C-alpha cells in the first residue's frame, strides 16, 4: 500500500530521531516533515507505528495517510500520545479511536459533518 506520513515533532532532536527511523523503514523525504513510500506491507506498518509510538511524547504530532486499505483511504493520527483512525468510504468518514470500530452506518469527524455545497446554494 501507499503510505504518506506527516510529522510535526516537538523538538529538533525528535525530528532527527523520527527521520532516521523512517529512513530505516525505506521512506523517502519528499518535503519538510513529509515522508512517503509506495510499497508498505500491513505488517511493516504495524511495526513502524509501534516504533514511532515508543519514540514520541505528548508534544509530537504524526499523521499516516494509507491507501488502499480495503478500497478506502485511512488516516491515522497520533496526538497527545493517543492514536485516532478515520476511514473515508465513498464520501463519508468514520472517526474512532485506534482499534475501536463504530457500529455500521455511524459516521463522525469533520469530513463527515462538513459537506461541500453546490454552486449557488
């Protein structure tokens, strides 16, 4: 799967540590604070997230953009040492804590609440 990772580290030393970790996993830096890899297995992604969780503190912010995951775009974020996961399906987004699924048909998050309006509305 394709994975893009946006980093907002809390310190320069943490930025260096995370950059080294991403390079070890084969990610390429494409912009300041943005890393990408087109060939990441689900198992590798699990290990990377675990390693990044161990290397961060409450001041760090990380966002993973994963595609495709069962035909969907998945956004996983780390903020205040808490993982959140949002799954975008056909114009909707379901927002839940990592590892917790919402009942079928229940949606949430900013993407689900804010629908673009057609011109003239």
